[in-house]
C-alpha cells in the first residue's frame, strides 16, 4: 500500500490529500512534531516564505532519513519562479526525486497526474527491490 506523509498550513495540501485518498484509498499521515516513521512513503508539502521548505517538513526529513521516496509541493503561480520551490529545494538538499508541483489545492487533472506519478514510482521501486532479492 502506498504511504503519503504531508504537511499543510492553509488547508490546500489537506484538500489535495483528501481528494487523492478518496480516489485511491492510500494511507496518509499528517506530519507532527518529532515524528519518526517506520514505513517509507511519499512526501507532500507546501512552499512558504517565498520559496522556503516549511520548518516541520524540514524536521521530518532530518528525523526520517531514507524514508521519503519522492517530494511534491503546492505553491502559488503568483510567486513566479518560486512556485512550489520547496519541492526543488527538498529534492536537491535531501537527494529525493521531485514528483510533482501543484497550485493551491490542485485541479482534478493535477490529482490524477500525481496519482499516476506515485503509482509508477511505487511499482518501479517494487520491481527494483524484487530484482535485488533475486541477485
């Protein structure tokens, strides 16, 4: 089962996640202070302060090395080149693949694209781990 960890400040990411869960039935858990996870998953966060990674997201990443398969971020296109840049910075800083960026709480097209991207990453990682088990 696909696991999503998410951080939401204004409710945009929460609304996005709610729609994803309604369609997929995946597991999702909102990031909490000092949270340590056993199961790896995909991270969905937001961009704050014109291009910064949220502090709670940053703490989660530091406390859970190797537990994040990919990062996705919401943003606002009004920020121009800083749109969803928390995903870019997270990907670069923590060497995590950037999955997707969406505006505000996302459109249905965004949600469907995100689901397909995460499904593909999930099944690709399962295939790679099976190949490793055989070797």
